[in-house]
């Protein structure tokens, strides 16, 4: 018994369909997970990775079924289990954690009762025992004050705490296999790093096997021993993590790795290499290589036409790859192709300047009294002409509020925002002149809501050109053609409706719409965060190219500090509505760091260095009480000076020209190494 | 670096794009069939070989039950029931759509304004709609129609006033949600007027639920018109009116049940038709 794998999928195929329509979601997938091992399944959206998880749990709905192969758990074929045996398996021996923690938690039940349900349901404990178990589980996932947490409701917890509670729930029955389906998507980077580190510690302590499903290569690198790369439902590469990431033999794996921004790449370096094209329905049906239509190494007749088998990689025993060209591929290097490096630019004049900018929301409190929420306070920032200023922060840091003030979608309550000699901090969009609106444009975050689903792409662009430039109909048509060309979309896209476009294409149209105004400043609020990594790279490159070509001044808002490293000339870090560090990118990404910057940098999983596991920082309770005094980061800071940081406003240190850090530490005391976690 | 970005080969755009919302489920098609039957009857009423709706055949009164001469029998005045049902369809299918259209236009416009502008205007409009909705409609109908007289115009007005708040609430709620969409902010940034944003950016995206609700309202309005006729405050006699037909004959229900039941069946089928259409549309609206 002991030497057979805990879970094995043998030539697994899964179909979805209704009536005559059938689609293969997973084809001929074989992998196994040994006891205590962490296996990662990686791929873009639509590659079938979540389907695998559902098949293992036998949760495929009425429209899905296993059409071939078998899944064995501890030697037993899952398909042979009765409903009763299945119930005993789920939760008790295999537990699953989904992407959105709120959908796994019952909003009307306290956390404690939800945790106790598991042992009570499986009849392994009485009420007292269950309570004890629940408390221990909460303590084990490192949640503060488990006793108090038992009586809390899910909405009273932060996103990271919710995900920890879900993991506690999954672990409470001591399952031998834990399936994590994108568990950290939607969480802030520091929280993500902490959750991953927690899972890693738990599995080492308990010997739990983990199936980790993610599109995030960095996250996979943090946690997994072995990894399988899935494309169009087929396994294209599999092997030990260091072999797959260190010596990827499939062009798709290489593409994925090269589209991830990492801290090693700044904006002067080579561009990210996106994978061209997207997963098409046709390639799912292809007999040969499904990736052939996007592959730069494709050879007609060799790659297509006949089925391609998984072959072992020469010299690496447990590393297999499904690519006929694999032996002929050159050795892998990071970003082995790319355009010329961008030269250093001289200093430029400021176009937008914020001085003491603040925003306070007045809210009516629960007892009828009025309270106020400070979304932004004391922001001093300068955007230089033709440069990219990146604003980095977690959710709730006030970075979107800043964007909305710049665009006039909300008004500041304090301070000034100077644009061309005019204070626009309190100038609502409706009162801005056409000239001003034309000069300031925005690219929004959500590809699903950025374009009106009732209007064609052409209409959206034409209307913008017409409203802001008052040109004739023929000129507007011509302008639309040019704009589409600018964002590398074919001209016939003007006729299409938004729902006929992929997320990346919609985001391109959104960029074209912002450029239609021929603006001076473009504010991009998390423009790529909702996209797949490979598409993300393409959009980031496009923005960067356009920024240089059109001499745009760009405010780039993101929570992804590695991407910011790639995009920005200047970086500003926001924490809870306050500016904690600002300066030229080179200075911000080099020591000395603000403690928060250091923590963010340490949280970035880097697929280029998959073994750096220990560096994950300890994110303290992110839900410390709202404080208006002292340093906003005090509650989570490892260098906190008791009695000072939480009480007194930190002074501004200036380690270099234009570089400001708000911290009570002296310049010499500031953290200087990224890995130096508390 | 000119990778042709993430291009998905997809089918060319469908020409009948505006009609997409009209693809229905089976239930929806049954509803359409029933409604089409009544619309055809109403349209063809003048050319169908039937007796005039108000002509009395006193000879038939001896045996008012269905016969070769009068397929559905005659009523207490010797008028042909089939003819009155067909002409009655004309009445209901004129009054109901006009009234519902009035309610929809008024409710949708006010809902858009309240949801988009918010503030005091929204509070005032919402309280007014709450007051109207909290009033027992039948009492409201009776007060207004007995005070101002029962005419087709007054019936349309009273139904408009009582149904508009329902559409208002729906549209207001949708507007509150849609106004936060990024494309609305984009429209504001290019300097569109409030009216343009409401009518061109927001309203088209609320059309699915509005169309579904209109179908439901048509059903309820058919019932309301029947009720008004039954209470004697509907269209004045001798206009053929389904509710009125029940009123005139329900006293004889134990003797000649067909006189009252046939118009009831007519009302029911039309209401079911509208409801099935609403269900069919709603399913499609939800699942795309």
C-alpha cells in the first residue's frame, strides 16, 4: 500500500456537453501525487485545470462526465464509489479550497459553527471535541485570537483571514489530499505570500499531499515539488519543478515563463515576451500539437497531422514533454528574444503635481451619527512629462481613489492637484472643459465593464473622437481605423460587439478609446490584473510602447510590484491612503527600503528562482483598527518601535534625490535586504 | 514586437443582432403562439364571417347554447358570443398595450433619472411610487373611474399610473447598478450629457429585464381590464369587453355557464400567453 501513489490519474478524459454538443475539456491526462508531495497544475484559463479538480472530487455537474481513464485515490477507483462512500471521502480524506473564500463560507453562520460542522458531520467527535478541534485548526492556520474568531461571521474577516478560515475548514478532518484551486487569486501579494507559506508549513508538518492549481507560475514555484503544464486539456510538460522551470522543453512552458514580469527586469531591459494568439476552439480538436498555431517553432507536417506522444527529456528521467521539436529547441534562457532596450531618458518637467491631496468620505454611522473614512491623506506626487509614474498598493490603499480624483470622477477634500497651472482637485468631470477632459484620459481595470455591451467597438471609438475633437464623419472613420491599428487589432473589429472579443482584446480597445482623445496624461487603473499572464505581458508591452511613441505621461496603478518594476520610471507606494515611499524606480527598488516596500518585494514569487521559499514574510493582522495617528503601516511592521510608530506621524527621510521614505527608522536602520524577514 | 494580439477566430457577427433577445425557449414560443392567435383574431374581426357583436338574434334566445348558427352560443341579449369574444380581443389588445406602453415609458424615464441623479429627486420619486404601490389598486380604480367616468382614455391613464411605479423600481435599481460601470465613466470623460448617458449608455443594457417585465405587465393589465369590466367600471356597454361579458351573465351561471366561462377562458389564455412569453424571455436573458 505504502509505495503506491496517493492519487493517480490514468489517461483521464473529461467531456462536457448537452445534447449533440460535446467538447473535450481534458484529454488523456496522466499524473500522480505521492504521499506528502505537492503537485502543481498550471495553465491559462480554459485549459481544463479546474475540471481536473472537479473530476477528482466527482463534482462534475450534469453536463460533464469522465469519458475515459480512471482516477485512483489510495488505490480505489473513484468512479466505483457509492454516494455514501463518496461523502466519506470528500471532506474527510480529500478536501478542496476554492478561489473565492466567500463562496465557501456560509454568510449567516459564525466561523466556529462552520468549522465544527465537519467533525460533527463525519461523526468523529462530539460537540465539545469538535469545538476543541475547531479552535486548534484556527490556531494552526495562524489566525489571531481563535476564541474570538469562533463567534465572528465571514464578512467580519479580511480576504486573507477568510481564506485561512477555509483552509482551516479543509484541514480540520486531517485529509490526506488537499486540492487548492487558485486559492490566492484575488488576494493581495503580501497576503498571497503568507497563505502560500502557511500551506507549505502545514503540509510539511502533517505530511498532507497537495494538488495546487494555478495560473500563477510564481505561486506554483513557491509550493510545489513537481509540476504539470496543461494546454487545451492536454498535458504538455511534466516533471520536477526545478527541471520544468529551469529547463523547460515545451515552447508553451517557455512562453508562460517569459511572460511573467519579475523583479530582475526594469523598464530599460528587454520587453516581456507574450505568447501570441489565444487558445482557440479549433486547436482543441487538432490531431497534432494543440499549441501549433501559436508556436514560434512549429514545423508543418511534423507538429500537425499525427498525434504527439509524451516523450522523456534526454538526461532528465522524470521530465516528460509533448513536443516533437523539443530535442531541437535551443537551451532556455530568460526572454531569449525581444526588441531593443529603451535608453535612459533625461529628467523632464512636471505635468501633474499633487500637494497634500486628501479624500475623506463622510458616512452615516450605524447609530445615526456621522463618521468619516479617510481614503487618502497628504499625498505629494509629481508626474513628469512623458514618464510613467506607478502607484503600488494593496486593496484599500487609496490608489483607485487617487485615479478618480485625477479624472474628476470624485473630488478631493484636501490639498491641491496642479495641472497646467490649474487646481483640478475639486473640479468634477461635469464642470471640466472639453480641453481638460481631452487631456486627461483613463484606462479601466475590468475588461467586462469597460466597454458598453450594447455598442460596437467602432461606435465607442468614433464617439470619443467626435466628442473630443469635433471632426467630420469621414475623418472619424479614418481615426477609428488608425486607433485599431495602433493597438494592433484588425480594422474589421470596428463592426464587432464587445462580447465577441476576448478580455485582452477588450482591454486593447479600452486603450484605443483612451488614446482616441489624444491625451497628455493617461491613468491606467490595474489595466492587466484581470487577464491571463500571457495576455498580460502583451498588454503591458503595448502600453509601454505607446507611452514612448506617443510621449504619454502615464499613471500606472497596480498591485503587482514586479510588473511595476517593468513599467515605471517613478514609483509611489500607498498604504492605507498614505504615501509611504516615493522615488525614481531605481532608487525605490534598491536599498534602503521602507519596511512596507521590503515586505512587498519579499512577497513576489519569482519563477526564475523557484527555490526561494523561506523568504515569505509574515503578514500580521491586516485588519488592525483604523488609526489616523502615527504610521499607517505600524501594525504590520517588523521594525515597529513601540510607543512611537503607532502614535507619532513618521518623519520624511530622503535617502537620495527625489526619493522620500516616511519612517521613524533612521536611514541606517532601514532594511537593506529583501530576504530579511522578521 | 508586433505580435498580432490574442485574436480568436470567431464566427462573423450575426446580422440579426438586435433580434437576439427574441430567441426563445419552448415555453416562450407557446406564449407567442397564444398571443399571435388572439392578435390575429382581433385584426381579422371585421372580415370574419360572423354576426355583428352588438346584433341581437332574438330567435336564438330560446336556445342560447352553442349551435350551428352561433358556434359559442348567444348571451342574454341574443348577441353572438364568438363575435363578442373576437371583438373583445380587439378592445383588450388595444387598451392593454397602450396602457403598458404608457406605464413603461413613464416608469423607465423616471427610474433612469432617479437612479442616475440620485439625491432628493430620487427620494421624492421613490416615496411617491411607494405610496401608489401601497394603495389597494381596486379601490384606486373605483375611486378614479367613478369620479372621472369610465372611458378608454381614463382606463389607460389609471393603469399607467398604477403600473408605472413597478417599472420605475426595476429601472431605478438597474440604473443604480449600471451607472457605476466603467463605460459610463468613460462616457462622462468624453463629456456626454446626462440625457445621452441615460438613454444611450444605460437604457439599452437594461432592456432585457424591461422587456420581460413588460410581458408580465401585459398579463396583469389584461386581468385588470377584465376586473374593471366585471365591476362595471370598464368600457361602457355595449362595447364588447370580456370582463363586461362575465358581469352581464354571471347571474345565469348555473343555467347557462358557457356565457360567463367562455370570456373567462379568453382572459386566462391571453394572460397565460403573456406569462409564458415572459418566462421564455427571462430564461434566455439569464443564460445569454
